């Protein structure tokens, strides 16, 4: 399927290798399921996003696929432990990007290409909003507003 804002096509049918459940970390099962859960909970309490938790598990602890170790997705695990943010992390990242782009455009009003890119980012935010309202991850009244997004992002950092 073609991508939305470019003429390129996406990569399809990439498959992860099948691993047996006995080895979650490097070597013959260095980390148990409970240890991995404790590591994830510690990172989540520090305010780390689920994507970064996965990266840290891979780089520091050698856990290649936490989903196989947990038996569920990282988001589902964090939701079960009530450690997941109210706004999904991919939407938060797009909101950070739009806040930074607006800040740039305030001082560089002649940047036409920047305004076009800002419109594209905000279109993605609006599409994600519709999706997350349909799936129930956001409440039905939630709307994207650049000013409230700026306040939200400044409060997070």
C-alpha cells in the first residue's frame, strides 16, 4: 500500500523469528518473566514511553521480544498495571512535533514549506484522534487544540 504523503511504497511481510519461550534474554534464559515485568514496571514509573521501554529492554537487558516474554503486548501489560498514559504515545510525539514546528514558524513566518509540513502533522493528529476515539482509547469529547497541546507538552517535559 502506498504511503499517504509520499509516492513511496511501504515494506510488507516482515516476520519476526519464532523463539522458544524458555529463552527470553541472551543465552539460556538469563531473565525470568517476573524479572522482565519488574524492569518494565520500573521504567514505566520513571515516565518512559512503551516504545522506549522496548528499546531499553533490547539494548540493556537483551530481551529481544518482550511480547513473547509477557504473553501480551506491552501496552496491554501497562494498561493492566495502570501505568499507561491517558494520551497514546504516538499522538504525544506528533503533538510535540507540532508544538516545535509552531514555535519555529512564529520566528520564521516566511517558511512556506514548514507550514505545509505543519498541516500534514496536524492532519495525522486529527486522523489518529478519530481512530483512538473509535477504539475507546480517548474519550469522545477529546479534541486536538494547538494551545492546549502546548500546555500539555510543556507539563510533560
